[in-house]
């Protein structure tokens, strides 16, 4: 098989079909070309992968061309593995340029991003630095990621919104990534810092270290929507997802990887790993939503729409729409919550499909937090006269103030 | 009218009087010259205005000279509008230099800041970059700001302490400002980042993004007093005001625009937009003071002097001096608070001018949080035996530890 | 006495013995050579001291050589003072090089760090910048620090783990350090910023200010262990100590100086000055551990091993191992805590050496928080039916999830 210069779109499609027709060929669920940062002491270690563009269940034609170009230069692409990663070399770039010929002049703006990547690489390839700097990765299955490149591709899929939160297998991602010092967005091996500490400190050349972590920051890789705000880049980890219109305030907020928002949300508290918050909700100052790693027995928490978590509240159960958790209280799976008979009727009315035990003759019925999980229109409060945690039917729909903050 | 070289202070004053005597002339409440950052794709958009010095109800002579210099170059200054913004041009600089002649040699240190600005501009004006870089803005009325320059001038007035918190009209400020990525203090249009993402990422030239917001950070524009500390620049938004001696710790604190302190305050919690905290008070770790946008029904909260907000407490009502809100509790407008008859007498004694309902024969009187708003010497606690939120007369004046933290 | 070139290790030791034998000689408890940043306006003020390596109760041979080299150049080292600080000069470097001759070729990696420092300085000494840039400091007693160099040496001793937390005298450290603006790790006098504000702002050369504080950040000076993570450098102050495996999340966490961890700890909350947290413990999101400056009446708080502080909890008393403080509650010295008779027996069983008042016939016994200080296996909760704060025997050992977060 050889990769030829195509003459028009039909010819390009013919070439794609040719490549895809090979025995065992698999369309990748995701792929992309990344610039990689390698270990200063251990250059075989990939510390970071920066994707100018990622493909997720899309652009299978480009995938075929990339695979064909690799094969043409003698690389055996293993379709039976869940992922495949390889160096981008000059010849690969040249071959893909040929195959992309019909698109070269139209690759700009939002059009033909993969072609834009290749055009830029062709230009860079003249540079000596090119070698070892670029890697191409294909995911053939959503299995646990085996390489840093695959982890980054998945983090990009989540953070770009191309894959849904909690939809990807990230098992073992922590062990695949190196713990490094981040300086101006660049990863540095801690061991390298140690090796050069005496010299750099005495010369006044010790680097600025913003963090030491396995993950980079969201804003180092992702350009948010025009109406999204992140007031402090340290507050959102790469792999988080922020829907358009979301605001992350800098006080006590944090959005971990594989967590985030699915609509415009005001965030002044913590959205732990695995937590998803819906449109119009408000995570108050210092509010904590527990993640699967901290107090929810592995049950991921979803928060519905127009729900308000008061300042310094703690939520360990999923909540539906239009709920309120009052400031300063904690609703965990095991928290006993009192509901009066009359409020219980209203709550049942607002949640017609849910089966809840009904009140008998007693004035109050008691539920565990988990029994109220996911219900709509609940207002959790602590009665300040007797300390009882109670739930009532919330009286209002919580709306996000669209202009301010 | 022409702007001439003045020969001494008396002559300068004569020129000022001449300019001010014109029909319809208005003294501006605020004015200043800013270096502006323009949109990379849309240069007509002003993304940031940096003022080396602002004038607020002061230096009306300089204002007259600036207005005269504009008029002399043919610019019609519209005194009937609430604000007027114009480009600073070479000729304007030359004219003002002439008028400022008697002060040129004394403009240094804290003296004659406007003259210092003009002297520096004269020097810069030789540079090609000068064009389109500098803007002069006058506020004739405190109406809602119409231009980014006017918004910035008001934020400077607040953050420099020249205007009192909550004294200025900031209506619509959010819609006037662009949401941009901030990189090393420079604003970048998100659309420009998108247009250059492929190239910059592949070349390893993608900028460091510290935040995406409409507002810059306080420390990017304001030099605090010698004994003021801000341990993390992301924690204070431009437009906040920090009185000398205030310390902003980096844990869970935040001071929003149009909010801050009027004396030395230890801040480890959140001072939301519109909140003002008095001298000697202590906003404990994670404490939240609610703003007009979050839970106070639009009533701005003031906190008095020597008041302590315990760690992770939430305050939604104004408090007087020497109050204590215990760690972990929330006092909101609607919170029912029990007060014993004997404590009520002491509270009334400490607040002689306030009318509070008196205890009858019952042991406890109950108030809504809002009924206790603004009182001095109240200690809010939750009785840990029965969960009741109670208020007592606080036994001590809270003093700020002056040396440590 | 003269400092000679030694010919082998035995000769080196002889020279050391010779120096140490002088009348009044004292071995320093700590010493090191620092590159210093001086005031831009007041160059006699030391704003920061950066140590490539510090010695703490170790390397007394190098100390003797350094002292001998100073004396040889005519400097009188005052052993009667608690500390001694002096400029590093070319001649000093030359003399120590001679004395270190047997080690010059082996000084690399982790070996002979003091010799590495001197070798690097010899190379730098050719540079004009060398003068006034380097200082040597000796601590002869752990008295209150008198110079910025001594404060920094102690902060390094704590942050490097060479000295135990709370073991050093830091009295008055705040008054010895200057409050400065930090820009890319460099300290800048606020007065200098003011003096150059007009010019720098108009030229677009105003520096990026990350913080205004007396202390620098931990990560500006310390390289953590390979498995330690600090997700935001603003969250850990220089002088904190982070044991290997500790993770500092960026949400609402903070570790102040002279505070930290003695084993792998997950930190999402505040570890105030003087607080020490043990291995395997988990400081939940927004949890506050009070320090001696805030609410503990000067009693420093230690937290044991495998103890969990729930999200937004507040702890003002020391805790033993395997305790739990539930999310959202506050346990302070004066908090009344109910313990049922049966739970009290279990708690006593788990704490055999502690004397606790025993239950009589009543169902509940009540303790003040301080009476339960330091006990193991206590679970603090708030009964959500009646608001009572209760303590029970915790049912589980809290383990840190080693892979995730």
C-alpha cells in the first residue's frame, strides 16, 4: 500500500476507503497529534502532551490517512491493542500532506483542523527541534489508558466537551502520569530540579514553580467559551468540563478532573472528581460536593438544574432540580432527615415517579439522606430551634444571576 | 481659545480659570490618563486600562488643562454626557507640557502626579507604539459607566480608597467589560487564542493563562500600604478596597469588587461584592459573608469593628462591633435565634439606641436574624446540647493579633 | 591561624580540629550560604535568602572550615551571639576551596553539598554581580532570630524536614522580615514600586505581582518528595513541612509556616500555624484546624494518624488516631459533647491510659471538647434529630486512598 497525492475530494475518499478496507482495520474512537514535553533527565518519559486539536468519534477519513501514512513508512499499527502511539516523523508529514492535497487551501478557521495541524508541522519539520517532539495517538477502545498520550487525549475529550463526564475509562491514569513541577506551563522532573538546585539557586535561575502535580491545569490546554469565566487557573484541573456560561470564583472553589458542569453554573465551592452539576445551579462559597473518593461510598453525585448549595454546605447525595441545601449544613448518605406529613405530600407531588414511604399518623417521617437522593424541589434546612435537619418542598426555583459576579 | 505656555503658578491659575469659565464647563468628579490594551482581533475594543494615577474630586486645575488641550486640538468635549473618553495624541501632550511649565521641575515623588504622567508621555511619544495606546477619561457624573475606561476609573477610585465602597454607580459594568484570558497581566481575546491555537500549541508558544475574567486582579493595578498583605493575587479582584493593615490569607478567602475593609482586618474568608468589614475584625478561615447577589435579598452587609467571624461560619446579616459568630454556624436573615431574658437585658444595655422586643415571663425570646442586624456585642452560638441557635452578650472585645499570621 | 590547602581527608580533619580547638569555639546548630535579594531602594535590607543547601546539626567540619576562612580574612566571629551573618567574599571562597581540596572531585549529586556550593561560587566569583549577593549565616543557639538570613535558615530547617515542626524559636520572625511584593519569585520593595509606578505603568512594564507578604512560598525554595503534590504554590508558605506522600489540593487548603504533616496526608483544608497532622489522615475540603493564633487559647493542635476531618468541619482540639470529625461540625475547646454510657466504655477501652470521668446512672455523660483532646478512635457527630454534638467510638480506621485525587 502506498500513500499518494489525491487530486480531489472523491479521490481522497477513495484513498480513505482503500486504507479502511484492510484486514483488521478499526476506526479509532479518538485520535490526535500532540506536541510532547519529555523528561529532562529521562527523555523517554512523556511529561505532557499538548493537542492543538483532538478527534473524538469523528473525522475517520483523517484517521485513515494518518494510519495509512504510518503504515506506508513501515510502521505496523496494532489494531488489537486499545491504543497506539507513535512518533511523528518528517516522512509521515509529507505523506499526509500529499493525501490532504484537496483540502490544503481550505484548512483555516474552524475548517479541517487536522489538515491545519499537518500544514503547521510541515513548516516546523524544517527545524532540528522537530525530532522527538510530536506524537500521534489512536484510541481503538475505551480501555484503561496505558500511555500519558492516551490519558491526555481522554482528558482533552472530557475538557473539550466531546466526551460526557464519567463516560470514559480513566482507571490507572494516576499511575501512568509522572508527578512533576510545573513552571510556566512546562513540566520539570523533580529529580532534575534536585540535580541542578545548587547551581540554579546560586545563579538566581531557579524556576518559578506554580504547582507539583501529575495533571496540568485546564486553562493550559483548553480555551473556554466566550461567556465562561475561571478567575484562577489553579482552580480547574485538566480533565474537568465547564459548560458555556459557567463561572469559577477563586475563593474556595475547585473542579477536579472528570467533574464539572453541563450548563451555566456559578461555582464558588468544590466539585469533586465524578461530580456533575446542572444548568442554572449555584454552588455557594465553600460548598463541598463529595466525590467518589471522599465519603459517598463510591456513588457519584449529580446535582440537577437550578439547585442552590448554600455557602459552606456539604452535599454527599445526588440532588434533583430546584433543590436548596441551606448554608452551613451537611447532607450525607446517612444523615437522618425529618419531613413533616404535609411537606411530604408536597414532595411526593413534585416527584410523582418516585416511591417514598408515606407518613402515618406521626407528625414527622424520618428518612436517611440516601433515601431522598435525586428528588426535585427539596429544601434541606436545620431547624435552629431544635437542631433537627429537615426537608421541605422548596418554594422557589433558583435562578442564576446572569449578569453579575 | 488657545493653550499657552504658562510662566508661573499665577499664570497657570489664570489659564485654568480661563478654561473653566467657558459656557457649560463642568469640573469632572474623576479623570485620568490610561495606557490601554486593545483587542488583538478587534483593536477598537479596550480590554484593559492601566492608570498610573487617578484624580477623584481633586486636581481640578489639571483637569482644566487637559480639557483645554483637547479643545485646542479641535476636540469637542461633551459636558452633558456622564463621561468623556478620547485618544491621547502627541499634540495634546505638547500642549499640556506647555501649560504645566511651572511644575515640570517639581513633578517627582508624590508631587504633581499628573505632570509626571505628561512628562513620561512626552518621552514615550517619540515611539511609534505611542499611537492608540493612551486614552484620557473624564467622569462628569456618577452615572452608570458606558466605556471600559470609565469602569476602570471607578474601580481605581474604589481600590485606591479615594471613593468609599458602595458609593459609586457600577450598574452595567459587567456588560461594558470583555471576558478575556489574562496572561502575565495582559488581556487576550478568547477568539484570538482560538484563531492561533493550532500554531501556538505546536510551536510550544501557547501563553500561560492565569484566569479568564472580565476583571483584572487588584495587585495588577494597585500598590497596597506597607503593612497590607495579600498572600495570593487571585484572591482580590480589582475594585476591592483593602485598608492599611489588612491581611488576605490564601486558604479560602476572596474579596470581590466593591467590597473590602475600612481598617486592619485579618481575612481568611469571603468578602462578597458589597460587603464592608471594619477595623480589627477577623474573617475566619472559610467564613462567608454573603453579598447582595447571594442570599441577602439585596441588603448589603456591613461588619463592624473587632468582630470575629469563626472558621466556616456564614453571615447573611449586618453585624455591629465586638460580635462573635461561632465557627461553623450560619446566621441568615431568616434564622431563628433564641435569646434568654437575662442575656437580652445585657444586649439591650449594649445597644441603648436600638428598640428590641423585650422578654416577658418566658425564659427565651426568639428573633429572626434580621431583627438582630447591626447590634453590637452579640455572640451567636449553637447550643451543642440541643442544637438551638442562641445569641448572648459577647464577653470580650475581639482584638487582631498584630504581629502574626 | 591560617587556612591551608589540605592534602587528604586526614589533613582536612586535622585542620578542622585545629579550628575547633580555639578558645570559645562553638559548633553551630545550623549554617549555610545564601544568595540574597536586597532592597531596590534600600540595598542594606535583605528581602530574601535562597539557600542551595542548609546544614542542621550536621557537617561540623564544613562549619569549622567556613569559620576558619572568615577568621583568616580578619573577620571576628562572635560565638557569644545566638547567630552570626557575614558577606561571602572572593577570598573566603578561595580559602575554603583550598581547605576542601580532597573533596573537590567527589562533590556531586547528593555528596558534599557544601563543597558543591563553594565550587559554584568560585565560578560565579569572576562575575561583577558576585559582590554583595551572598551571605553566610551561623546559628549558635536557637534563640529568637535577629536577621532575615537567620529566619530563612530556620524556615529551611523546618521545610526541609531537618528540624521538627514547633521545635524552633521563631519569636519575632515577622518583625525581622520585610513586607514585599513578589514578582516571579523576586521580592520588590513596595516603596520602589510606588517610586516607579507612573513610568512602569505607562511603558507597559509594570511587574506581575503574585503576592504581597513577608514570607515567600514553599515551592520557591523547597523541592518536595517525588510522591508529594502541591496543586497550587500559593497554598503552602515557606516554613511549612510536607512529609512525603502529602497532597495539597487547591480548593480551600492552606498550610502555614511551622505547620504541616509528618506522613502522607490528603489536605483539602487549612493547617494553621503550629498544627501538625499525622500519617494517613485526611483534612477534608474546607476543613479548618485552628492554630495558636486563632481560637485555641495558645494550645497547638496535633492530629493523629488515620484521622478524618470531614468537609467544612472545624477542629480546635488535638485529636488522636483514627478519629472522625463529621462534615460541617465544629469541635472547639469549649464545645459540650455528649457521650452515651455504652460508647464511653468503648472509648475508655480504646484509650486505656487516659483518665476520663465515668458514666453514672445517666444515659449520657457530657464533656467539654478539651476533655476529649488527644483521644484515639473518637467519632464526633451532630445528631441530626436533636442537634446534640455527640462522640462515639469510631467504627473504622480511616485510610488514605493512595492512588487517586
